[in-house]
């Protein structure tokens, strides 16, 4: 997230604007703040390859906290801002962070976590004065940085984020990659690759609707800053506000997740038609397979500007497609453009075309899970050549990849493998469904049976009649083994702000008291 070049070329241009407040920060100000923080981190003892963590909501100080590390040769870990104190402490300790940056809104959680983090030498609070921060190791960011110069470090070097997996299938894992051996002002091949793939250009306007702690929005915002564009940062996603921002700022680029598409489409037609979105040039989506009807509607509305990609934070492989390719191969996440893909069965043998198997990649660059040699080894094949995150999918005759699920949520019912993503994708298209999760629950005869947990649309009564209607809807479109035998309702599903469904706690309550589980 390097702003040096653009601060020289466009000092008064807004680097970013906060959506709710309209607060704007120029490239000159972003550069000054980033440099001050970089000097402070050096004064606190962080040297090249050192680690610090950022734990806060989307706010007008987030980008400088990343930018300081990006120009200091440091690893900065952006932590999910919804974590509990113990979860935060685990990541701070595991990442070996010696500085934690937080906000007043997250300070109480940070205080509690710090009691378990003896290696942290300072906790910087971005929106607090000395009195508000108070306490051992706590400092106001502004007070702590004010004595330091606004000019760059003499020995600037390229730093990168060390992000953590979402932790929906276990403890989060830090994903460590080698620091680039180039100045931070110089683009790396990886940055140039993403720049071309997502159609970025100079002077673009990027709308960021997702949490900045997540890898995709963090990367997209960083690329926009390097291009000298302006980023509009939503504090939280709201479908109508999103459309209003596109119109207000003439947004050219954005990145969403399928859940956001769904919520935009479920706005009343007169609301959707109220806003001009014709400025959009490229809209990227990822994070989960997009239900075919939803993507069809989005392309019909916004035009063939939607690009999809598939890639794990680990960077082991990458697939992508544009709207034209997707319309010719509906449901695909694209063809592999980075890394070497192998679709393998449980015996590590290649699966035939059209048959689902675990996706294994020969990665373009090595990675490891930080301080976790066991899980690094578990992610690799026996010979150490291939890696996987457990995603399941298949290739068609033309080499287009289709995701069916994550192997950890595969349902085995009567010996038949069922991938619940297909049923989830169908349920979310029903006009009375706001969100849906599908997973396996105990069945004494079959081992597991298919269960759906649904969040109904506002104003819809979640009762037995609705459950029967939704089961019948599934049976109209899917083979019966794939359909839920029962449906429960919740006011809201535990979906991460990044769009990823946090299925594990939903499923766990149905398996409570069981000594074993077939999953």
C-alpha cells in the first residue's frame, strides 16, 4: 500500500474517502502519516522481517497502518475485527507481533487480549488521546508519531501483509510468504498480474464494501493506491448505500462477494432503478461460488463487466474468467492462470473430466503456515510438491474449473458424497430466503442427512409451512438425496463480513454428544 509516487504526482487528490462520514484523506496526508508511523515502528525496535498486528474496524486510519509496514520491510497482520479477546491474543502471539494497533471501538477487546501477549511492547490507539488510551503499553497513535519526521525512512524496503485464514475449520493459520527483494516503489510480478487481471487503470475510483482486514479488499485497495486512484471505503456493507455511492462518486471499479449480489438484487425494483451505475467498468467477485441465477441477473443488469476469480490467500493457484467466458460455461470460476492444478481422488489419483475431487496445486511460489509446521505439512502432498486448502471441484473438457464445496463440509449419506454448495446456491434464489446454510447432521440409518438452516426475508414468517415450501422447491430442482430433509430457521446466519459462511458453529450443535461424526 505504497503512496510515495502518487503523493508526489497528485498530493491533493483524495487517496480515500469514508463512505458514511465523507471524511477524505489526500495522498499528501496519507504519505505523511505513513512515514511517521514507519519511523515510530523502527524506533520501537521493528526491523526488516519483523511483525506487527492491526485490529480495528474500517476507519480513516486503517490504510496508513498498512502503508507504514509496506514501506518498512515488515509483515503486518490485519486481524478480523470481530474476534474475541482470546482469539485476538492467539493471532498476536502466533504472528510474533510486538506492536498492536487498534481503535477506541476495539480497545476493550484489545486490552483483554494484551494480558495474554507479553511480547507486545506497545499498543497504539488510532483515535484516542493520552487520557483515553492510558495504561501500560497503550499510546495514542497521534501522540506517539508526532515527534517523527514525515519524510521516508532512509532504508525503505518492501513489506507485505501476513494474513490469517478465516479459521472456519479450525485455528486460524498465518500465511507466510517471502518479502520481495525490491524497493516498495517498484511493482512486483504478482502486483502486475493482479493489475492486468482486474483491469485497473490510472485515476480509477474503487468502491470497497468489505472489511479491510480481509486479503481481497486489502489487496484491491493497495493496487488502487499504487495507481493513484481514489478509494471509497464503506464502514459496513448496505445494498442501497452501495448503489448510491456508485452514483455519487462515479465509481469505476469494485469487488464484491456473491452474498452482496444477492442482497442488492433483493432490493425493491424501484430502489434498484433509482441509481445510475453506468460508470462501472469492472466488478470483480470471489470468496464463494456464485449461484448461476444470481450472476445471470447481475450481468443482465450491469452488463458483461463482471469478472470472477478463484484463489486462496495462500496464493497456491489462481483461476479467472470474464463475463463472456462465464456465460459460455455457467457456474465456472474460470480457467487456471497461475499455478498448476491437479484434481485428485482420495488415493491421489487424477479424477476424470467432470468428476469432483480435491484441488491440488503446484504453486508458483512457496508459502508456509507461520509457526505451524504440522499444518504446513498437512497441506502438502507426500512428496511436498503439491498443496491444497481442501477445496473440491472438477474441470470440464475445455479446462474450466467448477467448485462444488470444501471437503470438510462434504456430506456422506448412505455412502453417497453430497456437496451442499449446490443446495445452498439454489435456496438463496428463493424470494423468501435471505441466507442459507446446508450441512450434514446425524442419521442413525444413513450416517448423515442433509439439513438446511435458513434466514427468512424480512416480513416472512419462518414456520413449518415455509419449511415445506422450501423443501418442495429444492426437490423440484435437485435430486432428492441433495435436498434437505428438514429446515430450521434463525434470525441471522453467522456469515463473516467477507461473505464467508461460518458453518462450523451451526453444524456443531447437531453433533453435540456424539462420539464420532461422519463428515
